[in-house]
């Protein structure tokens, strides 16, 4: 296709691609465009969140198993995939917080990590890139580092003077942030579940929500209609069996309700070299091939 467009999503861990923007990617694949996910870390420090997978043989082979899970999810979504291969930093817990493990992604200097992403950007030549905001979507050190490496690599990839051996320079036309959970979205589902006489999975979550915390929807510029691909998203999520419990609240909201109440995935346009009118309903709005 001469007019085929290319979207790249840069994520921290295997499974992030399926919980953040997966239906959008599946839609663009179905429309004949190219999508690549770049995963920055090996996922080796992720907790096993599915009780059925919490077994010694899984723990002993967690990196290999997460690679297999990622391959299955990529096949389900129809995307291309690249690993950057950095060591998962884990999510430090405690007070005071323990130090991050030596050599982990969050501690690798950007001058050492950026070239690996620049090379992939110059190879794939995306028209649009999606990454995390400055808070990482939530304050996991790998998510924050993913934001930092993404923004630095986008600049470097466009600079002809930067490491010519990594490929021909490429300037991405549009850059978006994906965000964390929205209170408005959770509340919409909560109220719809209660109206149907169903138990909401978000009652406690909403009760404990910090009222001073801004809603990410206030930053959203772009809502992509992708309800027809929510089932693909869910299958990709389930491929990450170590991380996703199929009985969890990820799947508590009936599919018909999801499609009716909130049929979009949301993004914030933060860089653009093209003209497009906000609000948008397409990440490729205004993009020139």
C-alpha cells in the first residue's frame, strides 16, 4: 500500500502494550497500516499477578515465559515487535524505598540507552509515536524512563549529525502520550454497573481516590473509536498469563456496556509537525505519507 501509515508505541514491559492502546493498534492493523511495539525491558522483575501461574517453575523461567507471552500477544494484535532488552527495574516498595537494582533500565544513562531506540525508529520510520507522559502513566521507574528515552530518541533520530551509523535520519510527524486511569471513566462504568444491579469492581477504588488528583481526561486531545476491537485487546491481555488473571476486574465490565459507555481509547497530542484540528478522533489526522 503506497499510502500505508506507520504507528510506533514505546512501552516499558511486556503486557503494557495490551493494557494501553491495544484496541487502537488492532483497529489500525485492520485498516491496513503498520504498527510496531517497542518493549524497553525484559519484564523479569514483574510480580506474578495470576494465582494460577504462581508456581516455582514459572518463577525460575520468568523472562523466557514473558517473552513467549509477548510473542502471543503480538500475534493476536497483528503488530510487529522489538525488544530493547534492558533489565526490568522492578517497582520499589517500602519506606524508605530500597535502591534500584544495579544495571536496571531506570539507572542506565540515556546516552547508553537512547541509541538502541534511535536505531529502531530509523528502521521503522513511524509517522506517529505513542509513549508515556512525564509521570510514566504511573510512577514506576521504568515507565518514567520510557518517557525519557522516547523523547530523547525522537529528537536524536531526526538529527542527521547523531550517530549516522544507526540509519538515515527520521522525523516523526506526531507524538502522543497515553495516560493512566481516569476517574471519569471508572465512575461512568461504576454508575452503569450499579444501574444494572451489578456489583461494581471500582467501589473501593473510587472511595479511596485522592480528590486533589487531576483527572487525565483533562489532558486528552484525541479519542480513537475502537470498540469493535475490545475483544482483540482482551485476548492480547490474556496472553500475558503471568500478569493478567482472567477472573480479575480487567474483565468485570460486560463487553456491551464497555462498547456503549466508553467506546474509545484516549491520547494527548504533545508534538505535531502537521495541521490537525483538536479535538481529534484519529492519531493519523493530518499526517502526510
